[in-house]
C-alpha cells in the first residue's frame, strides 16, 4: 500500500477509537491484537509511534495508543485519488 492508501485505512480504523483530551492520544481497543499490530505497522510506515498494551489483568482487550497527529484533522475525501486500489 502507498501512503495515501494507508492514511485512508487508518482514518477508517479510527472510527473504532477514542481521543483522550488529557493525554492527547488516540486509543483503539480490540480483542484481536493482530489487527492492532497491523495498525501499528501502518503508523510506523508513516513515521508515527504507537504502543500496544493489555487493558486490565482479566480482560481479553488490547489497546493501541498513539499521539499521531493524523487523527486530529478532518479528512477531505476528495483529496484521495478516485482510482486508488488497496492491494
């Protein structure tokens, strides 16, 4: 995937996330840690740091957290090419 496709994918994924005003981080929770690893890899390809941790001792929930500023702006769908294909 090129950067434009990665950004589009991440902007879709963040709809499952929340923003922490106090810490200025975006959090995406998920039981499937493998999906969070994919998101972490996508963020790294764009030059952003993120970290994954288990939430609670007895819960099967994992969290990806990042300070990536990509999530702080409203996307412009017209900015993405009309012929972009995710491979």
